[in-house]
């Protein structure tokens, strides 16, 4: 499969592509060292994918233990101490070792250079270093939570974490501190790549929205992560030296830790969710066969979230004793950040309107994202409101809210991305039936797990407690039942995606007939992504124009050979626009 | 791609040297932004506490060794100058000058660290270290001064704990003019953490400069690759600049206070 440059129009039906490209990034070299010393962004993406799957499993097992323990009002399987360590392990592993690196490190690494027509990220060695740094930090953190554990909760508030906790706080914090550098390296690499490595014709206004989203994410990673790094350093110094700036006995203020911690950790939830929003923009256009509604609005709302997200951190501290006036200000700013998120949701909904929608697994995950993220976002406004937050603060309502955003939003977006790009990454198609089944099971299991928690929280069940009154048991049992369904839903992709590597049908270069540049190379991609530097002449989502007329790609050869392909029944559709119509979307 | 792009220093994934250099520069500037944010957490915390406890911070600051800080400031500013000369030498392809300027920069940075180490040693000798060390010395000073004020005060004229005990003699917490030994320790936490982290940055900078020296010896810094020197210099200047903020915050805060 070759790249068609703008001045070589193709009118005849394209020749069928070669079944197996001679050399691709996977079969080029099979040695272990070729993986461990690779500077290829695609292989580093795969390294991250494997590591993150491992950490997701560890965090998921911890979540399962927490839910099992809550089956009984007095704790079913764990002691109080073990319970504290277990929910901390769940929080630390899921947030720092899965959600923060998830889409930027796996999909960002793999697809940002391909989407903008580059051969690699700007700093390939730095990229490899980021994986090693991540693994070293993750090693410390996982060792800390498994060998003895941490009982402070992932928020690590002093003076408990600095003075009174006799658990592995120091190695755990050190691990998180190190993974922060990995996050900075990835963010820096992606940002410089987007600035400097775009191929001819790839203007900012023609960039896929995934790139805009990751650009905004990198902005937060670059400006937020160093602040938590210094905060955690100060915490470690305080623990090791026995004296430090958060120590109330020498006039220090533990509340200052909360300010500095949330100055990063609130924007960090946007590090987690904004890449997911980028994925949704890619998938929703592809499976509705439509251009995105409001490209500029969706693109700039990512940047808007990144900027306003830095101004809302104190809403975590409404009941911690901050000034009443600053609480009012932060309440207002928190509601303000709902605006760009809502802009995105409305634009995605408008994109679906009158689209030719098909329901393959990536689209099912994306639609689930839309529903769950909206619920999570709206319940966030309850918590931004000062009066209701005093009632709901630190209850299961908060737990349910952020799981709706983080799991219902981000994890589903991650699954959507994985299913969307799996054929490109591995060159194999997975089971259509089982992937749809998995999306449905996860959606149902998710609702069953977390809706009861809203009720629990509203009735006052505090988070992080192993015990609860008898009348809450029914909701806790419902929630645990939902978690089992959810867990089963997560196991399925592990099985059918693995099987697809060995038994899956070979994927064509563009199984979804998508418009992005990453689909213009063979699956799996060749060593340097493109045989020749691509040239871009139109916007990223010109689904109304036949793919072969966009001046940069070829449609799938229609035919019986691809009948069983889950996506092969939609080819280029819609009225053919003028060939090489220049469609500039943003300035 | 034209033939001119196949320079040995051009990496395979860049189209031309200009793109490569501008990517390197942009990457370093972004890294510097993260460094600024890293230190800004400390600056914010310092500002909060200095606003809360101005007199205690002034007293604590007045017992740091000002002449070393002044000398070190001079050393670092000079090293920025030699670093800039090094860029010029790299652009001109003047290898001996490049080596000279790089080595001078590394030497000035090392001298900074040497004086810093001497200062730390002096501080430890005076027991001017937050935690039990300072507190025990202060308690001892209070005890002995309460019994025989004159003799002992003169026997430890420059010791911060003794000076503080002499000032606080006859006062208790909350009296006007009472300076809390605990808050002095809070200042010292900032002093050690800020200068310590800055020192680590200087060491990393010296490491990078020595790496440049090795690269220059190996002939890997031709004029078209001068941006490598420039990128390291950006980092070095930032570390110098952070010192220019640390120095007044830590050493000059109490300069108006007569300490001895």
C-alpha cells in the first residue's frame, strides 16, 4: 500500500494490497534486546501497553478485595488495617500507574507521530528512557503497596503520612515521584513533536482532535507534575529527616500540603480524561461517517479544560478549613470547567445526528463513554456546589462521581482506543461478537457497581470505612455484584484480544475506512511509518468525501474477501466532493 | 530530501538540521518550564511562611554566612558568561576555545559547590540544623544562660542557638520580640531543601558540561551541531537564575537585622 500524493490523482480502482508487507515494526527483529533497547515509538507504545495491562490487573485485584470486604457490614475478608492498605494500593496503582500514563503513553506514543505524518517522536531516546523511568518508579510503588502496604490513602495527607503512619510511605512516594518524571518526558516529547514534526500540509486546523487533546494533556503534564514532584519531595524529606515544612510542631501547615498536592492532582484528572476525549472525537466521526460538529470548539475546549483545570484545586478542601471567600471563588471556577466539557459532549452528540452509525466495539465503548461521562460530569457539579458538598464530601457519592469519570470515562475511552487501533497495532482483527459483548457487559456492570454508591453516599456512608450500618448492606451487595460483572467484562478483552494475535483474521490497512493518516500505512505499520512523507490537503474528518479523493489515501478494495470483516461493509460513502478540495477548518 | 540534509549529525527522523535544532531548543525550553514549576512550589511555601512568621525568618536568615553566598553568586554569574563564550566558540568551530570555556564553566560550578560544602559544614558545626540538633543546643543555651548570663553568651558569640537564647532571655512565647526556635527550624528546612535541590541541579549541570567536554574531544560537536552546547547552556543559565532568587530570599531576608 502506498501513499498517494496530491498531484497523482487515482481514478482507476486501486490494486489489491499485498497480503503481508515485507517488513513491519513487529517482524523486523524478534530478539529481546530489539524490544528492550528500541527507540521506535511504536514498540515503546507496545512496551507501555504490556506494562499498563499488568498494573491494571494489580489495581483491579485490589479493587476486587475492597468490594468483597464490603459485602459484610463488619468486613468480610480483611482486617481494618488490611482494608486501609488495600484501598490505598488500588488508588495508587490505578491512578499513578495506569490512568495517568494510559492513553498518552500507549496511544500517544504509537499514534501521534503517525497521525501528523512523522517518522518518530522528536526525542526517541528520551521516549525509551521514559519507559525505563516509569518501570523503576512503578517497581518502587508496587513493591511498597505489596510488601507491607501503605495505609494513608492515595492522597497521602500529612501529618498522618509524615509522622504517624508506620507503613511503606517513603518507598511508595518515591516511586510515584519517579513515575512523575516519566510523565513529564512523555508530555514534553509529544508537545515538541506536535510543534515541530508535522508533515507538509498538516496545519494546526487539520490536525486530528486526538492530537489537540494530547497537546492539552501534555501542557498539564509539563506544568502540573513538577509541583507534585516537589510536594512529594518535601513529604519524603519530612519523613526521613523527622522535620519538615508541613510539621505543625514547628509552625508548619499541613493544609499547605493539600494545596500543593491538589494543584497537581486535580489537573491530573484532566491528564486522565482529556486524552479519552480525543479518542472519542476520532471514533465518533469514523463510525458516524461524518465530519466532527464544531471542530474548533472541540479543539479549543481541550485547551480550555487544561487552562481552567489549573484554577479549581481547592474544591477538594471545602471542608478542610479554607476561607469562605476562596471557597466561593473555587466553587465558581469549578463550575466553569464544566463548560468546555459540556461543549465537547454537545458537539459529539451533534456529530451523531443524522450520521450513518454502525455499532462495532469501538463505537459501543464510545457511546458508553458519552453516557457515563455525562453522568459523572453532572454529579461533579453537585460536588462543586458548596452547600451540597458539605453533605456529600468524603462520602460514596464522591467515590461514585469520580469512578464515573475515571472508569466510565477514561477506562472506556482506553478500551475504545484499544479496539479502534488494535488492527493497526497488531495487524489482526479481533472477534466482532465477543468485543461487542464485552462492551455491553462492562457498561451494565459499571452501572450496577456505581449507581448504588450514589445512593450510599447520599445517605451518608463515608468513603474509606471498612464498616457500615446494617441498612446499607443491600446497596453494598449490589455494588459488589456489579463489580463482579465489571471484572468479567474486563477479562473478556484479555482473552479475545490475546487470541486474535494468533488466530485473528489479518487486518487490512484501513479496516474502519477511517480518514486519519495512521490508516494510510499497512497494518502493522512499516518501520518508519510511511514510505514517503505524506502531504495533507484537507481536514481530518472528511468522511463526506470519498477516501480516495482526499488526495492522500485509498479506499478499501470492495469484495467478498473482506465480507466477514466487522467493518468492511462500509466503504467510502457520501457525495463525492471536488477532487483536492482544500478544506481548511481552522485558520 | 536534498543531499545537504544528509549531515552526520542529522538524526533519521528529522527532515533537516533546522528542524532538529529547533526541536531540541523547544524541548529544553519546555523542560525549563517544568523546572520553574518545580521550584515554584518551594517559593510559594516559603512566601506563605515568611508572611506568617516574618521576624523568625529574619532572625534565622541573619545567621547564614553571607560572604559565601555573595562569593558564590559571583562565581555562578561568571560561569554563565563563560558558558555563553562556549556557544560562540562552538559556532565558530574553535575547538580549543570551546574546551577552555567549558572547563572554566565546570570549574566555576565546582568552586560554587566547594564553598557550599564548606558552608554546610560550618552550619552543622554550629548545630544550625533543624530538628533535635538545634533544639537541644537551644535548650542547653537557655538553661545555662538563665544561671550565668554573661559568661556563656560571650563564650558562644556567633552560635545561632546561643544568640537566640540570649535574645529570648526572660521572654516567653507570645511576648513581643520573642523569636520561636521552632520557626527558626522551619526556615532552616527551607534553607537546606532549597539549596540542596539547587546543588543537585548544579551537579547535574556540571555532569552535562563534562559530557560536552568529552563530546568535543571526540569531535562530535562540529559547528552545525552547536545547538547541543546551546541546549546545555539554557539549562545552566536557568540553574544560575534560580540561585539569583534563592540568594536574596534566604540570605538577605535578615540582612537588616543586627545579629551579633
